[in-house]
């Protein structure tokens, strides 16, 4: 079977680094998909729809590629949070998150243009946040890191200091579940080492 090129339809440096860590060097093509087009109240449906939309936006450019789209949101106290709009919103989020537990949902979509197939799945990881003072919240938000991430934190950055523990897939919290990716690649009939 011909092995397609691996394309990542995401501007996320964290997702790219995760793939590179496991030997996959993706061609990165940000989708620039307007996420406000999709309004769903169920976080699992929302991230899967967004992930597929991002992959579809890019896939037509690559007739013989495996195109991956991803999207993450944090569900806390029944509220769905993507990237914060500004520092004030990030501070408000952290007031809600600190000392609390949230569910990080990441949608994963793979479009295999060689086989004309697509798979869409969701992974959920429980995240326990440390209690934080207002001063520490302001200082963390001032670094700019929370403004680039769903849920207003980067586990692989300074935000890792404020996560007490996680239950479930670690890489999912960074933006892409490596175990789920392996399963999806197998389901499409490839091996992960095909992309090394």
C-alpha cells in the first residue's frame, strides 16, 4: 500500500512537537477555519466537528495525503472554554479553574485521501488544578502563555506548575492524544512507523 504524506492542519506548535517527538515530521498547513461557525453545546461533538472542519479545509490541497485536524476545549463547571479572548478573560477563567477539576476534550480527525476515508474521534482527560492566589494568576496570565491555549494553560509550559494531576492521556492535554492517533492510523490500515 502506498504511504501518504502526513499533513497537520493546525498552527499549534505543541501538536507539531508531539508528532516530531514520536518520529512523525508533518507538513504543517494551518487551516485558518473560522471556529465561530460551529456552535454546539456538547463538548465532544463540538471538538470532533471542529477537528473535521479544519482537516477538510486543508485536505483538498493534498490528494495523496493523510490530513489531521484537531481541536481542544476545557469543560469546567458545565462551561466550555476554548482559547481566551484576552488577559481579562484568562484571569476570570483561572479564578474558576484554580482548586477545581476540569475535563479536557480533544477532537481528532484524519482524512485519508488515498483511500477516500475519514475517521473522527474524541479523547477526554481529567485535569486537577492547584489552588492559586490572585497575584500568581495575574503573573501567569501576564506571561502570555494562557492566551495561546484552550483552557488557558499549557501543561508543557509554565501551566504545568498549576496542574496537580491528570487522569487519562497526558499528551491529549497538550493537544493531541498519541495513543488515539496510533489507534486511528491502525484503523486506516497503516502502522505508525510508516510515517517515520
